[in-house]
C-alpha cells in the first residue's frame, strides 16, 4: 500500500527553506539566493521512494510586510500550512531566536492546534556553520521558545508534540533523519503526482524563475523586490523572458554597462536549460508594480 501527503516548510527570509527542499528532493526544484524573499510562490518538491510520496512545500519567508507584495507573500506562506501532514519551522543555528522566528513558531503551533492535524517540527538549519555546542544550545533555546509561546497562546498540548531536528540543508547532514521522520507521518493513499515527477512548477515558470534567480544574485540587495520575470514567448527552443522593474533607472541597472550584466544573466540561466535553448531577455518598466494589486493579479503573484 502506498502512502502520500504534504509537508510545509516555513521560516523567516533567508533561513534556507529553498535549499532544504532541493536537498531533500535530491535536485533543484526551487531557486535560491542570499537575498530575502527570493521565493514568491508555494513551490512543491516531490520525493517518491519506498512506496511513499512526500510533497515538500517551499514557502515565501514570513516577514514584516511593507508593500502589497509583502502581504501576499505572508498570506501564501500561511495558507500553505492548511491541510498538510507535517509543518517544519526552520530557524538558524548561529543566530539568536528573535521576533521573526517567534512569529514562525507561533504560526506553526497555531496551524497544528488540532490533535488530528499536522505534526509540528522545528528544524535548526545551517549546522555546518556552527559547532556542536552552538547547535545543541540552539535546539534547547528553540524548545524554550516553543514552550513559552505555547503557554502564552494556550497551546501547551501542541508544544508537547513538537519534534526537533538539526540539519545542514547545504551539505545534507542530518537530512536523512528528518526525511525518515516526515515519511513515517504520511497517511495511506495513492500517489498525488506521477512517480517520476520532482516538481509541479510549469516549465515556463521554471525558466522565468531561473532568470530571476540570476538577476537577484548579480544585483545583490539593490533590486530583488523590484524584479519580476515572466515568459512571454515559449516556442521551443526559443524562449523569451520579460524582466520587469519599477523605475526607468532600474532598467539600466539590470542591463548593466554595455549590456554586460544582462548578458551574464542569460549565460548563467542558459547553463541550467536543455542544450540548444535560445533564451532572449527583454527589460520593461511597470511603475510601482509591487504596490499595485491589479498588476500582481495579472502577474499571478
């Protein structure tokens, strides 16, 4: 008898959620970068083995929103905790548990309120950057934080069900134990996706996301929230990706001196696409798009 179900991964920006999804699935299904809120949609990575299928849901980082886009990202993350079997709340090993982490833990506890609902887990990530003592201290600090928040929110019964796992999403250390735990919580049922699939991301969206990943990495902290990418032409092997920014001045930053930055972005993205792909990049200005609900509706964000 096969088993299948969902595991939502939540956390504040830049804690390594996307890297963790890629690690547990065994291939790249979601983009990563050092910039906050790179993930904008709930991306599903699918692991199928031992007659068990787990759909890991990567979510945008929970944060204090400043724009309509920020509000939508938070709504997407919280909505992804509904109807799942396991919720992983990810925090970092080497950083103090702050308000952002407490917000994530609160979201996890509240989503797991029902005794028949999701199983709550706290994942202490980036153990490769910290010594064993630091990781052990963070696991203890996480437990203290969970119990304190649970007492405040009258969720002490939920706190008793929380499990704790140290991992390195980057190296894979500790991932096997976490995966085994999640797999064991999947209910009996038919596979929800074909056995060979590793993601439900449409091909056109995947190409646009690869381009956005490279733009975010190469523009550092200057433009990430102002960039949106979408495929406007998909006649394989010819693919056209439109890059949208909010201001005319940002257009020049994306193109770069003599067009070099845009050229580098195209080369880096093309390396991850099938051989023979012709990738064309165009840059357009959509004024103040991340504050305009009508534009975000059109973009599907």
